[in-house]
C-alpha cells in the first residue's frame, strides 16, 4: 500500500457535506481542511500498481458537491 494525497475543491457551502460523505466511504486515512483554492486534503492508501486516477474517479470524484479534485503527490511509503 502506498499513500496518496488528494485535494478537493467543494461547491460553496458543501464542504462539510462532502467531508461527511467521503468519511462514510471508509477510504480515507486522514482528512484535513485547508485554506486557499482547495477545501479538503485527503490522505488515502492505495494498492501498489492500482490506477490512481480510476480510484479517484470511482470513489471520490463522484461525490456530489465536489467542484475539482487534484492528486497532489504520490510517494512510496518508508
């Protein structure tokens, strides 16, 4: 398993709703609120070799209230 970080921009007033929906999916290791262009930062563990874009599309991008998502970085766990 390796961690990835995903930033989310939520529709105005939908941040808590989006965070709650993602939390209920039980895929997030850690979740932070941020300032600036993005509202949430998620730390998620994915299987080695898993298609990260497909994982995000299947599990995160489909949540109502998300305006934009961005995978910020990936790295090998140490």
